[in-house]
C-alpha cells in the first residue's frame, strides 16, 4: 500500500506522539503533519543543499569552459610551431585525445 504525501506525515506524527506517550486530537495531528510536510519541502533550501549543488554545477561549467579555452590556446600555439604538432604522430594523438576529454566534460555537465 502506497501512502500519499500527507498520509505519510500524518502517520509520522501519530507514531512520534505514541512513542513519547502523548495524545492529540485528529485536528491537532493534521496541523502538525501539515507543518512537518511544509518544513520538509523547505529543508534543502534552508540548509543550503539546493543552493550549494547549483553553485557546484555552475562552478564545474565555468571550470570546463576555462580549461577548454586554455586547451584551444595551447593547441593553436602548438600548431604554429613548425614541425611540432603536424609531424609528431604522438602529439597529434594527444591533441585529439584532449579534445575528446573536453567534449566529454561538456556533455557530462549539460
């Protein structure tokens, strides 16, 4: 049997009251359950969880963008050095690998 959201909080209040030996009317239990449900909905924001995770995602995207700019600058510089990027097969492979890493990081952060 699946409980509805409010039923969950109603049952939680009833169990808590029973555990400590307190009695309450159905109306009082419903008021307390409603307050607990509202508190639960705001918990992440009040404790900074929602804001912190959003800031981390934003920071990750900024860091990926910065790394991509640095990589592109390095690749452009290497391509301008005669005999460096175009004649060395290992360096060409490394450049392609780094480009794939940047693309993968961008896809993961999207």
